[in-house]
C-alpha cells in the first residue's frame, strides 16, 4: 500500500504483540472460562501503567482505563478474548496446547492489537478524555457483550461511544470495510422436539413415526424464506442438527431437530419465528406426533451508527488511503455480540482484511500477525480523532 501510515512505535512493538498473540493462541479458553487469559491481559496492562482496572462486568474479562492529559469524553475500544471448542489442525510452534479448544476466530489477535494500543496510549496521553479498553469474554455463542451491558458497563462508566473490530480472512490484507446501518445479522436458534409412539420397524402402523415427521419438517421449514419472506429482505433458516434412533429395526419415539435463523429486520425475525412454530405444530397434528418448539433470540443484528461510522472511515483512510477503505460492503449473515453494545450506546464495528487463508471457524485458521500493526494503529488514531490530539 503506497499510502500506508503506521505509527513507528507500533512497528517497533510488532514482536511483542506477536509474542502476546502466540501465548494466547497456545492457551485458548472458551466462554466465561477465560481466567488465565484475563490474568495475562491484566499483567500486561499493569506493566503498561493503565489507570484503573475493572473486573465486575463479567465473570471473566476486564475493562481498563487510560486518561489523557486533559479532561474530555470517554471512548470505548472493545476486543473479544475467547476461543472456540474446536480441534486445531495446524503445525505452528504456538498451536493450541489444550485439545479440543483453539483460537479459530482471531480473538487472540484482537486482544494483542488492543494491548499494543494500550501500551502506546499509556505512554502518550496527549488526548482530552478517557479511553476504556474493553476486553470482552464469551463472544462465541454465550453473549459476553450482553452480560457486560446488563451488569452496568455504560451506567458505571460514562462511555460516550464504543468501537469494535474484527479480522476478515480473504479480504485484501490491511483493507478496511464498514458501512452505516445493519452490518451483521441477528442470531437466533431453535430446537424442535418430536415425540411420537415407538414401534418395530416392521410394523410402522402400530406407532406414530417421528422420523417421517422430521423429514417433512426439514423440507417444509425451507419454504419459509422462499415463500414467506419478501425477496428484497435477507434471511436464512438452516437445520444444523438431527438426532434420533439407536438401531436399524426400531422406529424411535423421539427426534430432535435444531437449527439457526439469521435476519436483519425485527419484523422478518418475528415472521420466521411464527412460521417455524406454525409449520411444526401443523405437521405434528397431521402425523399424530407431539411437537415442542423452543426458540431463542441470541444476538440482535449489528447496526452501526452513522456519525461513528463516518469517524471510523476517516480514521481508516488516514492509515491505508481512501482506495483501501470499502464504505458500502454487503452485510454478512454471521453475527456478533458487539451488537448489544451498539444497542446501548452509539458506535461502529469495522472489518480488517487479513489476506488469503483459512476462513474463520475453520480448524486450519490462523490469525495473520501482519494485521497487528494495522489494528493497533487504528485504535490509536481513533482515540486521537475522537478525543483530539
């Protein structure tokens, strides 16, 4: 990139950030069990000389503050810290030492980038206000962002705006991408339990077949998006689990079907939930099978605020040039619990291109260390822009 503008001190900090990242990668911890991760982050922050550390917003994770030389507003910078329940399939020297757990989404890199920014900001306090460094646990499935908000993050700390960032594989290295409005989808889950009457496989007329009902239900649920949702609205209904039966010659009494729903609009979300329940109960009545539907709305859509998005765009452009900042990307159907913070306070969430490599949540995924200097510089320049240098 011809216009790359990386802070020299951040370039010099690259090896340290990579070392922090590799340590975290080798010792992954999953949702609300990130005790050693939190301790490691706290040790680094104390070395840097942050002003205060708060550990009361979630069972794990923390918030640290750095106050500038002049008074002013507060800005929040958030990094997620948790790993995934996955078996790593790489041969890196720092690969996971905990079987069945790995940093398969790059949260180790997000943490290292924010630590790099914290190291710099603690030394260079020529800004007017306070930076809240939010190291958030349990982004994967368990809603650590929601927990921190519910425990008073924005009531106890006067954070006026909050920003998030995520690496994005197979987008050009160092390219930023962001848009105002919905950027990532709401995340819902459902479990449908079918209870019939078991029988011998040779005498199906003596039972109420949950397998046939499950098959019809799977097919029928796929009609929701294609036949009930406006084609101009985005939605996904995916069946991800089917569990039933133990042997070849028995029609099982019970079957369980699970899946996920992704939407951007609440009215679409309402429609899909209602149709899942109506279709399931209708098939159950037709085939004489009892059906119970459990539907949970896990994460809302991630919706960026216009003013803060404009700020993020300007900051990113100052680092990599206007031509390397995409300002109207297609929204993605993946989800993000930073959405809870954006529901509570104004802010913006940005993607940072990681170059070619395995996608997020793939067992061969590995965070690209070249991103460390981009991400840390983005956080620092964002503080300088929002709080004034």
